[in-house]
C-alpha cells in the first residue's frame, strides 16, 4: 500500500508542476500556442476551469491557480492522513 500512496503523491506533485509551468507560459507571448502549451492546456484547463468560475481575478491577476494548487496540496496531505488512519502505511 505504501507504493500506491507514493505513486499517487508523485502523480499529484507532477500535476502541480505542470500547472505551474502552464501558468508561467502565460507570461511569454505565443508560448501556449506551441505543442507543449496545447498539451498542458489539455491537461490543466479542465482542473483550473471550476476554480476560475468561482474565484474572480483581482485586477489583471488570476489567483485561481493558487487556490487550485492549494487544493492539490490538501489532497496529498489528506491521502497521507487517510492511509495513516487506516493503518495502511
């Protein structure tokens, strides 16, 4: 079971990095139009969209990705807590 927990935590960590790279690509012109940008958009936008619906931008700054990353962090911590609670680790 420890291997499953590590796999899920690593998967969430890589997804968090993908979101960070996707967000940073918005600072560079036409970066999201590349194949890498389109790939990241396909995997990140479905997750970010619900946060963007409920969290309005502050001026020109979109803070919804920060909240989305925090939710991923809480999910990782929740997985560890769940596995510890069930004595699976």
